[in-house]
C-alpha cells in the first residue's frame, strides 16, 4: 500500500500524504526519463539499420551491373566487356589508349585478365574521367573554330562601323540645321502675331522631320550590324560592337534628345499661340462688358434699360448683329468718373452762414490778437526760442525760403481706349452666350453685365461720396455681397476708391470704400452664390419625380435661401460639459472647423479641452494598494513672464500659405532674419507664425501690414509679447491607501508658453501652443492618480 495515512483527524495525516505524493512524482519522472532514453536509442538503431539496408541495395545494384557485362562469368571484365559497359551505361566509346592504360594500370591485378568486382567502382571513375577529357577536346576545337571565324567577322564589322560613323556625322549636321531653325523660329515668333506661330512651327517641323529621318536611318543601320552574322556568335559580336561603336551609340542618344527637345519647342509654340488666342478672346469679352458698363453708368441707365437699348427688335434676346451695331456707336473711350458734386445750400441760408462765419472769425481774431500781444509782452524770448526750436525761425547761418513750393496737383489718369477687333466678334459673342445658344438672353446678359463685390472686411455704407461729409447708413459685414451702381471713383483728396452700391441683403443703397489710402481692401470682385446648408441631392435633369401629396399632409417648413444670400455665421454660446461654464464659439473658429471638414460644435471650452489632452497624455499611477508616489516635480522654469522681443511679430490668419510666400510679403518691409510657422502634430500649419526682423524699426513698419490681404485672407499682425516660463512641478503623491487608490498627487505647475518653442505669444493666442513639460508630479487637474507629468 502506497499511502499510510494516520487516523481520521490526526494532525500528521495531511503531512504524510504530501510526502508520499512527492515520492510518487519522483518515480514517475524517473520512469519517463528511462522511457525517453529507450525510445531515442531505438530510433538511432532503426536509422543505422535503414542505412545498412540502403547500402546493401546499392551494392546489389552495382553487382547486378557488373554481372550484366561479365558475359563469360569469370568475375572479371575484359577490354571488350569494359568497352561494352562504357557504351551501354554512358553511350561513350573509350579510346584504345584509355583501354590500354586500364589494362596495364593498377585496376587489373597481376596475373589477372581483367578488372575484378572489387575494383569496379574505380573503373566507373576512370570512365568518367575519360568522358570529361573528351569533352575538353571538343570544347577546344569549337573555340579555335569560333576564334578563326570571328577574326574575319570583326574585320568586316570594323569597316562597316567606319561607314556608319560617316553617316552619323551627316545626321549630326541635319540635327544642327533643325536646332538653327528652332532659334530662327523663336526669333520670328517674338515679333510676329500669334496667328503666324502655327505656320512657323509647321515650317520648322519639316526640317525636324528631315533630320529625324536621317537619324532613324543611321540608327537602323547601327542596330543591324550584329544581325549580319551567325546567331551563335551574336553575344561575341555585341560585345565587340559595344567597344567599337560605343562613341557612336552615345552620340546617337544625344541626337535623339536634341530632336525631342526641338519637337517639344514647336509644340510649345503652338500651345502658347492657342493660349494667347484664348486670352485675347477672354480679354476682348471683358472689354465688351467694360464698354457696356461704362455707357450704362454714363447714361445713368439701369441694367434693364441698357438691355432694351441694345435689343433693337425687342424680342427679349440680343443677337450678334444687334450687339455689334450697338458697340460701333458706343463710347469706347473710358474716362474716369468724377466724384459727384456736393449739394449746395440755398442762397439765403448760405448768405446767413457766411455772415455768421465772418462775425465769428472777427471775434476769434480779436481774441487771438490779444492773446498774442500778451504773450509777446510777457515772454518774447521764450517765444522766439520755441519758434526756432520747431523751425519757424531760421537758425544762424541759414537762409529762410521766401515761400513754400506750391503743391503738385495729382495728375488726372488717362482715359482707357477700348479697341474691339471685328474679326473676332463671332468668338466673343459665343463666349458671352450660354453653350449651344446663338443669342444672348436677358438672364445671361444680367449675369455678365451686373457687377458684384464681396465684403472681405467690415466697412461702412454711407449716404454720399465724400468721406468727410458722409453719414453712415449701416455697417457692411464680412461675406456680404453688394451690386455696383456707380463707380469705382477715386477721391483725389483722400486718395480712397469709393463705389455706389446696393446691398443684396436689404436693398439699401449707398457709398462704400473699396480700398483705403493705406492699401487696405474692403471689397473684392465676387458674385452672389448659393451655399449648401443642408444635405440634398444633385440630379442630371431639371424635373423631379414627386409623388402626389395626400390632402392634409403637412408641407415642408424649411424655406429655400434667396439667391445671392449666404448663410450668416454668428458667434455661438455653448455650455461646457466639464466645467458647466458658457464659452463663445467664434466665427473664426467656425470657419476653421468648416475648412478642415470638422462636423459639429466643440463640447468643451479651451481650458477643459487642454486639461483633457494633458490627462490623456499622462500615465496611470498606482491602483489598489499602490503607493501613488509621484516624483517631486523637477520643473526648471522660473516664475514670471519672458521679456518680449521688439523685433518679433506674431502673424495669424496665414492659412496653408508656404513659408516662401509669407517671407516674400514681409521682406517688402525689411530683412527677415527668422520665420517660423507653427505646426500641428500631423505636420499641417496652425495658421499662425512668428516673423523676426533685423531691426526694431522694420518690425514697427511691418505692423502696417495688419489687415492686408495675402492669399484669400487678411493678415493679423501684432507685436509678440513674452509668455510665462512656467512654475515648478507639483509635490509628491500621497502615501499608501488602505485598499483604494494612492493619495491625491499635487498638480504640476506651469504657465502657457513656458518651456515650449522660443516664441512670444500675443494676448488672446496663448493656448495655440502647449507649454513645455513640467515636473513629474501630480495628475492632470485634480486627478487622484499619482505619477503623470505636471502641466507645463
């Protein structure tokens, strides 16, 4: 019996059972080891036996072959039997001298008549060696024969290569002629009308075609040299030609490139002529529209009235003849419009105003005279010193000019004279009409003649043209569209360009500024457009298959947007899901979401989004009975703001512009020593950058670029200011809990902009850049996990 357990309930029974089980386990392992050893030994013996069996089979096969050719059964192979063996097994006739060497050699024992069975394997090796010697002899003969033939072939090929070289030289001269023709073509094209370019290109193509034919002929001859010999010598001939004709082949490749370039130049000349023709038609179309708009405003006609004036037959459409006849009679000398004259007050009112002004003027003169006399009496020396200081009294040794130079009046711009080519009016008219139409409908005419401007920066809509005498009617907001009624007209005094327009939103008419005297653009050429505000379908046909509605079915509540009106974006107030505080989702942020294809609105404010990001980037602390010992923060930042660099500017709203485009815009002001575009994690631009100039004066001058359009946006340019460098890291995590998480860790300190890139952030843009890493301290915000990195 294996187990000897104690009495039930005995204290030592369980211990004895465990000891017996341990002994049993030892015996099982020993038995397993013995079995594995026996199995391995058996496999080894089996493999040895299989090898022996295979060797016996091979030995029997060799003995069978020996017995097959031992015709006289004397257990030896004679010379005839050896010859029969070589023929039967290898299909090879042994030379007589080889048979003699075998018979006289060590394979035949002394006093024996042939090769015994014990030396049969040596006989097999001797026959193999004889076969290899025979192959060597045959290869040597073939090589000597090949060399003899190739000597003659190479001599002939060398002569043909010389003939081809002469042909290559002739082809090269033809290529030079083609290149000279290209130069001549380009010279003639510079002074010729684009209509002549096609003929010049065709004439050049003939020369290029002749040169290419000469080139192809020589190339065919050169490629066919190796085909003149036996194919079995082709490799040797090709190797010979690669050496002898290498220079010719290289020259031919260069000629191919030169001919291709010449063909490309003629093709480019034709393409440029086509592009010029298209541009001319487009320009002429624009000039026709200019003439129509000018005459419309000159005669103070509405678009409806100018259409009726051109449409002589009154059929509601303008044909080619009507438009041509009207253009011949129209005024095509486009003079700049003068500002409208200010309204004069009535005579009586004007007289009274003049008298009041005279009386007021006399009183003022009297007061000024008294004041001046008093000042002259009290402080004559001080007054003279002050005048000398500001330049009113010339200093000693300087001659004061008797009178100031008269102001040079601004030169009136020359009128623009429009010339229309009657030969191209057919193409221009077809460009004005819709595709496939032969006449100009009223809708298409309105679409072409009406001029619309898009508001790109907020500006005022005033009642009269002069800026100084005008009163604002309302504000034109960004992305509004206005229709031009008069102008554009440039004010010679204020040097601003103004236009009379009608706002499509509420049909209010007034004057607006297109561009200021500092170059700020408020209105830009544009057209009213539709914007998809809700998902819909795009169909090929106009008609829609609509099911008949049942009586009483509710009609759709959504109304279509009016033409020319875009959806108006406004600042949105959203409640944060984390801190429950309201935050503003600005128009600029909505535009950014729209451009990046981000659906929906943000759920968290900027601070909470930042905190969430930091929480996701931090690691977990100890759980359960974890100690939660975050290391004490090793933040090296010091408290206090970084000093601002007066030569550095913060530039926003640059979008996806390249660094070269931004640099070119700012180098118009002065030398840019450094330009850095801030990027997201995926490498895309954040739309903001820092520009550092060589001097503080250049940076100050560059501030005037604020509001200037660059690309499709207006730049935001401000002086960069210092950001916080960041506080020190938080404290250690708490001690060991009794079964829950570790104690709450101290939050790592750090202000925005601290420890990050070496840039200064202006007010309002602090959170575009994450701060540098703080110390390893408490978790994000007031998280209870110890260990994550503190806020930097």
